[in-house]
């Protein structure tokens, strides 16, 4: 693994986090809900979470590539609006699991499906409450050297290898050994 870039914005309570704060491994993803490579990485991350369990803390940050993906921003707004109702991960998972169906017309149906207050969801998006969060994630990503999606950081260092399960697991396990020393 080439150690070329580091995470400039440390993981904090501001982030969307799955896993324990004292986990020895932290995997941060800068992702785009419409990016096919992020879609391919989604089950890899799920598998890593299952394999490493309490040893892994996963963080997702928005990096919508709006010029390449016309619905990326709408999807990020939906995830952030869901977060305001404590349903970020439910929306995050739906957006990736149904990526091929992503369309502005279905997002409200998905919001209903996961039990969101529809009026609050719509207002949070319409009033721009969630856009600042997305802008900050993207800005912090750029400062950390993110220039495409998905971009992963393992314990604060950009992972430049292949985003496949075996490659990522190998690096994460190496980090575990380093962390134990």
C-alpha cells in the first residue's frame, strides 16, 4: 500500500459511523451513491464489517460526483435527510442496494419504506439543511486528496489498492498487526 495521502478531517461524532469508537481499525469511505464503483464496493465493505466485526469502525462521507452522476447529489441529500431522523444507514443501504433504480421519483417512496416522516424529509431537503453537510464532506475529501470514488482511508491513510475484498482485508489485517505492536 502506497502511503501517499492522509485524512485531514479526523473521524468525529459529526460522522456517520458504524462500529465502536475504540475499534483498532477505522475504514473511511468517500463515496457517491450513483457511482458504479461505489456500488461494487458496497458489498465488499459489508463483508469486511462481518469478517472483522468489533475490530472495524466504518465511516461514510459524501463525495457526489455531480458532473458524472446526475442523481448523486439528490441521493446524498436523501441520506442526510434520513440521518436527521436517525435513519442514515437504512437509506444508505437502500441507495446502494437499489442503485440501478435510482431516480428522483423513487427516493420519496424509499423514504416512506424506511419509516421517515415524509413532510420533514421533504422540508429538510427543500430548505437546504442537508446541503451544508454534503459540501463539508466533499471539501474535506478534496483536502485529503480524494479525486474519485470510492476513496478509502484505513486508519487515516489513503488506501490506493484495489477495492476488492481480499486486497482490503489483507491491508486491514496488516494494520491490526501494526496496531497490536
